[in-house]
């Protein structure tokens, strides 16, 4: 089963997070997952995917304008309706708006007819209520994406397992 991660990344942190999600997905038996920037999507692979996770850095507590435009105006030919959807975010500050980014992505996914999944608290710890968020060390020296790798990887495994269960 194919699964896709699609992201917009400005400094490489969101790309890294997406790759960690793919690593987790690929640990699930029967899953083939790939990550794509919004600028270089393998449309055939995404169309064949049963699930798509979308990610963005927080930009003024919202997804980037580029991802927003892509979701609303350029993703229509990917046949997202009926697919399992998920979301993730990266941010520069501990309280940088990642939850809002994820909520906005999930809302657009639902409008497009996707089935949204987060794992919430149903899988036990760690609880990933809406989707994983990583904080880079661009502005907070005590933070760094490496501290969040396990969350992205675990989310990928959970998403992959749920996709296999459903499809």
C-alpha cells in the first residue's frame, strides 16, 4: 500500500520531519511511503496512495502561504477524497502556532473529503493529539528537531498501521 507525505519546507526542518514520518510508515509491513515537496510531487504515486500526510512550518501561526495556495488551488488533481489524511508542523518557538497549522491543514483535508487521523491518546504514550510538532533551534538554542524525531517516527508508524487496517 502506498502512502505519501507532502510538505512545504523553507529551512529543511519540515522536510526532515516528513522524512522521519516516512521512515515510520515504511516500518509497517506492506507499506511503501515517500515524501514530496509541494514543488516536486510524483502525482501518480500520490493518486495511488491510500493516505496522505501534509506538513508545513508555522508562518505567523498559520501554514505557509505556498502550502495554503497549493492545497486550495493545485492539489485537486491528486484525488484526495476518501484517502486517510494527517498533518504535522514545525515551528521556531515552543509556542509557535504548530497546533493552529495542523488544525487548518486537517480542516482543508476534511473539506476535500479526506478521513483524518491523528492517533490522539488512543495509542497510549506519547499522545499525539492532532499531529506531531517539532521545534527547531533557529530561535531557541535549547530546542532542536532531533528532540522530536521519535514523535514523527511514531506518528508515521501509527498512521501506516491505521491505513493498513482501514484499506
